[in-house]
């Protein structure tokens, strides 16, 4: 993944919380990343957003620093760090809007070859009254994604 | 017995990670409750193809 990233990523002792600073026209904005256990203890939810001045987190509004790709690449670094510590856990993520989810799909597409080397990647869509996870396909729109670190690599 | 090889984290992407004790106070708090609610809806009803 050759995208530029923020070099200073910090984490909590349990590697569930991360933060880094986004810098740009709007100044320095702290981005917080959190992995939270869902109702299925094997699946963690990935959330990230801007830390506001009042201490609240906003995962909806663009921060105006024009560094979208750099932020996503740094969040990907946090995913690598989390999954190195918890390789058996699955990570679910989706955008806060359909356009953001599409953005995540595009990001996966761009880095597909690299990611496939390290992760099993699934796309999730609604199917009747349930949700169906299938192996990620580049051309399909999904409502969310699940990734799991590969612990054994097969070299052909 | 052969020791299990430790997986590489953010270093694989060239990012250095440092520990920040101030983040520990966030542990156990749900920072993105709406996202978690949505995730629980999905994972509670997730089928695999």
C-alpha cells in the first residue's frame, strides 16, 4: 500500500484504541480509531472519526483537510496493528453513508492484491431478513465488509 | 515445538506505532455507538456463503 500515511500512530495498551493527527488547511485534527467487540465476540466493529473540541467524536462530517486517502491508509495501518494482536478476530466495517461505503470499496479495490495477501475479505449485503457475507468481488456494491487476518500464507 | 511466528502490524505498511497511556482511559467506552448498533444488527443475523 504505497499511499502516503501519517507516520505517528499511537495505540492503547490493549490495541483497541488508536489515534493520529490529520493535518491540512483546517489545521491539526485528531482522528480516533476504535475496535469494539460486537454481540458476536469473534467480530469487532471498526469505527473512526474526528475528535471535536468539545471532546465528542464525529464520524459523519468531512474534516476539510483534504487528506481522505492519507487518513484511510493510516486507518488501514491501525487494522494491521489490531489484527497482528488479535489475528483470530474478524473486523466489520461500513461507512456512515452509502457514498462512504462505496469509498471503502474503492479503497479495497485499489489495494486488493496487497490486502488479499494478508486478509480474507468479505462483502456484506442484505438478503431478505438476514445479511449475507460472501468473498469480496470488486464489481459488487456492498453495505459493509468483514476482514480477517490470514495467519498462514500459501506461496505458489 | 516450533514457536508461532508473530504477525507484523502497522510496521508492514511503514507506520511506527507508539503506546499512548492517555488512550487507555477510552478502553471499555463505546466511542461510536451508532456504528456499533448497526454492526450488531448485521453480525447478529449474518450468514456466510
